[in-house]
């Protein structure tokens, strides 16, 4: 008996299925090696389609190689289509296996020591037999991105950075869960989040200054908060944090920013950028990666640990959070479009956010295989903080904090730096 569907996704599913269909249609309509295209011509996305000058040259090269090997060039298209059909079947099998997988996240949230609107400050410090927390020498407050759920840092047993640190003597880990933006938050700017909610969370963390740890977009917010309130921040750690948005892939960044005009009706109607719109923007960074990973998932043992971790991470990715409209405009237009952080033009509460202004200890983790934050973008931040400890992690953007190798890639190096404080 076929197991019931337990989840939707990958989101937005029509986009990923549509990309697969479009690829097949383009392959079917494109000329084979040595053939001339017939109208209507398919547009070239990357300058190397069979209808572009470079594509026709490549087709001719393939045709010549086939002929030299005794093969019929006209069989080329049929071979391509057979391969695409096999890939499509594997993709659909992977999606079906994911949607039926029995995994469900069961970790309970720890107590909240502060709350405001939809936001909470979760305290992972363990309790003794009398329900009291052991005294901590160091409090670490983690700041995640605004567009993803905070529990990526507390994903599953054995895959939780927060619980790993909580098990270390003398460390009290706190996690800021931004929550779902309600009516009030949908009018927030980045200044409201940094100079308002984040600073109040810092005040609720205790009397002693904390180690402020920002992940991805949260690293930008953490840096801005640390510059504003150095009295509340003992040290600063920035994990996979972008800075120079035009340093590695300027065209990609500007292309994302150019979508802002078309998104304005959505922002006006919802007061926020919806989850599926955000997922579509991420898909544009690497349109074929989702299909590739689901084809690979189809080959895994569904009862194995790797399959469970895949499903846990995919569930988190599909469980996104809308982005307040003013913040979406600041990020797409200001960060991606005008590169305001990298050009030292980004302001919070009227003050420029300049990493050189941070005088305390700093730790920067840069994952080598990061497709979301290109490593050159994060390294530009390290250049702006010349006295920071830079950790180059052999991992990807998400794998560094929650993947199978996260403990060696990030958790233990971060712990060693914290203990050195």
C-alpha cells in the first residue's frame, strides 16, 4: 500500500516541475548536431543553447565527433531526450519519496525568557534537579535570518548547534526566534528589527555582555547591533554572512534587484514578500539544484540516517517566513541592487554600518561550498575586520550549521574560539 502524503514541497512545486518541463520542451524543439534551427526559436538563457552561435558551433563539434566514431548524428537528439526522461522519472520519484517520508521533527522548544510580538528568546541552558540553571561564564545569543525558521540551529537530535553548546560546561546558548511577522512587524524596517527588537532581546539576555552570533542575514543584523551597543556585546561571531553583494556575481545580484518593481503589487497586497516568492528568488540562484538533489534523494535508503537528515532540512527550507515589505525593499534594492553594505552606505538608525568600527573579538566562518552567500562576498567582510579570526569551513551554507559534518566544520571551531575568550 502506498504511504500517504505527509508534506508539500519542494516549494514552490509548480516552479520546479515547470523548469523540468521547459528543459524537456527546449531539448525537443532544439536542432540536433549540424541542423539549422527552425522558428519559433527558443531563447538562450546562457549563450550556449543550440540556437545560439556558440550552441550551433558546439552542435557541429558533436556531430563531427559522432561521425568520426561511426555514429549517426541524427540519433543525437533521441539520446538526449532519453536521458532527460530518465532524469525526470528520478526527480518525480525523489519528490514522491520526500512527501511520503515518515520523519517529523519532535524536538520541544526550550523555555522563552523574553517575548515581544511574534519573537521569542529561547534559553537552551540545561536545568539541574531543582529546576535551576547552572551559572554560566559565557552567554551566546544567536541571531538567525528573518526569512527562515530559527530551528535550523536546533534541527534534530545530534543535529543541533544549540544543544551541542548547551552540553558544554559554562556556556548558556540563547536563540532569537523572530517568529511570523504579524500586522505590526509587516511595517518594520531593518532599523526596527535591529535598534528595536534585537536590542531589547540583548537587554533580556542578562546583565553581562554576550557573545552575539549571527547566521547569514542575521550576521548583518548582529553586526549592526554590536556597533550600536558595544556595552552589551562581549564578542561577535558572523557565520556565512554576506557583505559585498557585487563582489562575486554582480549580474546575479542586480537581476534579483530588478525584480523588485514587478514584486511591488505583491508587497502592497500582502505587506510582505510571501514565502513562495522568496523560494522562487532562491531557486533563481541555481535553477537546477533542486531537481539534482531530489534525484539523488531517490537513490537513498529511505530508512537511513542520510535520508532522514535530507527530509529534516527540506522541511525546514519549506517552512519559511514572509519578509516584511519595507525590509524586502531594503534588501533587494539596497543590498542586492546598490550593494550598500559593501560600499559602506547601509545605515541603521541613521548610522553607517562599518565593520571596521567593531573593536572587540570577532570570529568569521566562511563555508567553501556556499551557493547562497558566495565566499568572496563573506571574505570582503573579513577584510573590513582585519583583526577577526577567520575560519574557512569545508561545507555549504546550510551544511555548515546543520549537516552531517557540521560538528567538525563549525561547531567545534566556534566552541574553541568561545573558550578562548
